[in-house]
C-alpha cells in the first residue's frame, strides 16, 4: 500500500504541476560542474538560472562570437559584401605545424568574407578571425576596440577584449551572463546568418596566386 500511496502522491503532484490553473513552483536550478553558467529567457531577458554569472573568466574561443557578430552586422549594413575577398597576411596565417584551430587559408591567399565567416563559426579558425579583423580595422588591436565598443553598447559590463580569437592575454575576459547577452544579440540582430551556427561543415573555396583549392570536409 505504501508504494501505491507514493505513486498516488506523485501523480497528484504531477497534476498540480501541469494544471494551467494551479500555482507551479519554480524548479531548483540545476547542479552543474561548470564554474559559471547563465540560462536566460530569449524573449524577456530574464535570468532563469545561474551560478557565478558575473564572474570574469578567459572566454577562449567564445570570443569569436563577438568577432562573427561584427562581421555579420557589417554585412547586413552593406559595409562588407559576402563576395569581398580577404587576404591572408603572414600576421594571421596558420603554419602547417600550428596547434591552433585554423581554417588554413594559404599564405598570401584569400577567401571571401562569407567563407571566412563560416571558417570562424564552423572551424573556429584563428587565422580567419585575425585576417578579417585586419581587413576591417587594419590590425587586430584596433578591431578589439570595435569589439569593446559593441560589448559596451550591449551592456556587457564584465567583458574586455584584446584580440579577435580568444588567445589567452591578461585583461582579456568575459562572464557567463555577458556571453548570454551576446548570444541574444546574435540570434536577434544577425538572423540572416544565424543558421550558419547549426552547420557542421561547408565547402570553401580558397584562392592562392598559383591555384584554386577546393576544401570539402
């Protein structure tokens, strides 16, 4: 009988939970191994669950969310065109022995802005991030200032960027809540390019002085 009683109580509580006219208790936040997290309602911006959401941490490749957002905004405003070609200078180039995450555009080769954007989002390409930062702002440091201006505009109060890739540097940091804010802006303000974030691979045309190379994962 005790087990049946427990089952009945469980069923009763479940009914209360799903009854539209019943007052439902907010579930407890999940227990995660992450040092920090923030779960935010996209429509309202309400923080539904969080832990250490304002704690500053090195964002690593999450930095590229802001890099890609700036590219997307310039594409949508007409400041960049998808077919504009971006040159791979030595300062951005990934050598074959590099342990970085790279798109591997040849030295002095080029790829379109759209392909570079895909290389950043899908392949987390450090070379693509640096090359397009130089293309937009002349150098990566100047591009980082643009990133910081966007972060300030969005209200990302615990974020400061020093590069376009997320490579570790003192003073380069963000927070879980700030990254959630940035994600909201990507979904809302860059809706045309948001589907790229669900792609797993993409054929990309890379151009060098001597040949055209088609790379298809």
